[in-house]
C-alpha cells in the first residue's frame, strides 16, 4: 500500500457537519488531523453571521491558532432564498443580500472561494429561472473577480446542462463544486456518467459523502450506492490534487445514530478515504 500523500491531497470538513457548528469546530477539526474547514455564510433570520466583523475576526484568529485553512464560504441559504427568483422578489433580494455579504466576508477573511449551492429554491425549473441564475452568476463572478475570488456552483444537473450554463455565464472565475453523492441523490444519475465530462470545469475542492438512493448523507463513505470507490480511483488516475471535504452530516440523523460519538464517524470516513487514495 502506498503512503498517503499529504502534499497532493488536503482534507477538510464543513463546520455544519460536526457538533457545534461554530468556531470551536475549527479546533475539533484540527484535533482530527484535518487541514481546513469550510464555513457557512449564515442565514437572514439570524443576521448572516459573517456580516459581523467580530465574528469574521474570531474565525480567522481561531484558524491561525490551530494552523487551519479556511478554504471556502458556502451560501447554504441560497437553497431557501434562491438567486433563481431574481431581483425585485422577496427571496431574490434576500439571496442577493446574502451574496454581497458573503463576497465581502471572503475578501475580508482572505478566503479564496465562495460556493453557491443550486438546490431546492435555487434549482432551475423554468427558462425564467435560468435567465435569473445566469444573471446572478455573472454579477457574482464580476464582483468576485475584483476581489480575486472564485465562484463555485454546486449542482447536480446533467453534465451537458452544466457545461451550457458555464457557456451562458461566460466568466473564467466560475467553477463547479463537485460532490460525490449529488448526482445519485438529487437526480438518480450515475456519477461516473458525468464526472469525466465535468472534470475539466471542477474546482480543486470536492465534497465527499455517501448514502443510499435519495437518502442524503445517510451512510459512511463506501457504504452507500454513490460509486464512491470508483470516483476516487478515477480522480487518482487523472492526477487530481487538492481538497477533499467530508460533507457527511455526522451530527445529524440518520448517520449520527450509527455511533455514540459523531466524531468516530468522521474518523471512519478519514480512514476510508485515505485507504482509497493509498491504493
């Protein structure tokens, strides 16, 4: 078995996947031997937490103290208030407010990537939705370029549809944030039918999680039907280098019921991923 190459691969976890969902999650991730953390931008009902200077400073200070990288900010509220609604609507205006806050926070904190999920209320259903999403991503990319930030769209649309979306947006700093379960979970598609097609457009940060069917994050890595091992083997064959981000929801049901300590499930996933990378 080959030795795990910590120079080629780095490991991270989103703060919302481990107990606490706050700055002490950085310390917990460090204690697990991880290299970085992905942050949540916040939600309008609680004032978008990264809008607050003291909160941003505490994240940066804590990451520095534990030698951890803050690798990206994620706008999870876009699933509740989607950019697809467009300006002039209640949800659309909240989405743009969150986008502006997240961009400012990323620049202020020195975080190079802002990720925008496209599910639930931000999924594209109509041609009008598509027009609004293209306009929003163009705006996001143009503002991000001034700040030297990459915009990463997380979506499970078929590869051909995503590539067409990239062409329509037509911005160099727009990438795909790939997720190992999304195609199977949200569309019932085989990830291996789409990964080779979207690989040239992917960011060097990848979510890894597993599950069965549409049961989101319901199994540890390799125990679901997302073809996890095949995806990792294929990525290795392409000489992928960058971040693997453990996005199984370790502190939430149903996964948390499989262990007394949710962190044991993260340990299990770390071991599984490293084992696959060492083959």
